[in-house]
C-alpha cells in the first residue's frame, strides 16, 4: 500500500511514501504483532487492524525523519559558504544538525 503525501520541506516535494518504507513498515508491523501474540504480551483480536495501526505509526515516523533530514540539509545549504570556507566535514555537520533538531523536537533517531 503506497500512501500519497504532500509535504513541502526545504523546497522538496515528497509525493509518495517510498516503496521501501512501505515494505519496512509492513515487516516491522508483522514482527511486532507476532511477538506480542507469541509472547502473550497482548491479546490481539484483529491482527490485520493491529498490523495496519503499527504500520501507520512506522510510516509516520519515517516521514517525520525524512522531514527532519530535509530541514537539516536546508540549514546547511543556507550556510554553505561558511562551511566551505571553514573546511568542515559536511557529513559530521549534517549529523550534528540532525541530532540537534531531533532533540529540540523530542524526536528519537
């Protein structure tokens, strides 16, 4: 199932959830439901509904992470000249900016 999205982040339009994200979300949802039922942690009456709910949470989380990445890249692009002049490592800076944005928003990477 591919869900249409319209996100405007840093001038980038994401029109669809990436197919690999949908596949990852589906595998994770199936694994979670299976573990909950096998270990008798939760009694799930409708596994399909539970799987769909978990899949949606995972997809929302992946979309939020993509948005965070796009905002981090935009911040670095806004300061590209300073970064180039300082000879700083772009990847390290991107990681630090992502961590800072995630921490500010209470988002766990």
